[in-house]
C-alpha cells in the first residue's frame, strides 16, 4: 500500500473522504538513436569550374522530443591540399554557421537546431573548396555530427562548448570536442569521402 492510500484509509475512518489527483505522467523519452539518422557526403563540381561543393546531408527518421543543447556539425578537409572559398546551409532555422575561425585549418562548425527538424526531410551544410595542389592524389573530406539530448523534458536553456585541438576527421584538418551539460547525453557519427581533380 502506498502512502496516499494509507492517508485515504485513515481519513475515511474519521468520516473524511479524499480523492488525490493523478499527477503521474507517463512520459516516454523519444531520443533519437544514432541508427535513426541517415547521413552522407556528396561532392559536386560544375563543368568548367575548379570549385568543389562538399555537402553533408542528413535526415532524422524519428522526432526528437527531448533535445539538449544545439547539435554540432563539423565539416573537414585537407587544408594542405584544398582552400576554403565559401559555405551554404539549409534554412538558418535548421542549420547555421557556428564558428569559422579554423576555416584555414580545414574545419567549419555549424549549429543544428534539432528541435526544428522535420522527420524524413534532408538538411545540409556545404563547404565550397578549391584545389591548392593539382595532382593525381585523392582530396579527402569528412564530417562529424554530434547529437545532444536529455533524458527528461526540461525548460531551461542549454548550451555546449567546443574546444579545438588534435586532428579532424581527415588529415590536414583540426579536430574539436564538444562538452555538454550534466543533464545531457550525446552520440557522434562521422562520414568521409574523397575526390580527384
């Protein structure tokens, strides 16, 4: 017998009848697992142009009900062989540039606003690159997606921190780590691709 039932029984003995409100919430946490996100890197070049468009495309196959701080997406390229020219994203309410301080070191970082993401729809971040060195070797590119979430619904604003250092997903790029809040959890996925001039 729980405490509420004991109180109810004791009060009924003295002629007081009470009904407790049922405040128990059966909330099912619908976090997105890594396998419920599809992703790939596509590479395109216009005929007659030296510019390459490296696009990281992703979609969620399930709605996130307990998002944490903004998700983090990093695009990487070998800065010894490729130079940064520009970037573009899906609408900024979904994906937006977070930090470009390491664009000359082969790394761009974006925020992904996963609470706005629609299930089954593709979103992207693209970096435009030009070859510095033209030879028969491969140009390597890569991406890392960090998904953050909570295990309970919260109304507080959360933010995460990025620290740069080490190697990125591909050689010639700088890496980063994401530090999250105590009430958050995260998983990461990476992708890579390569092309020849």
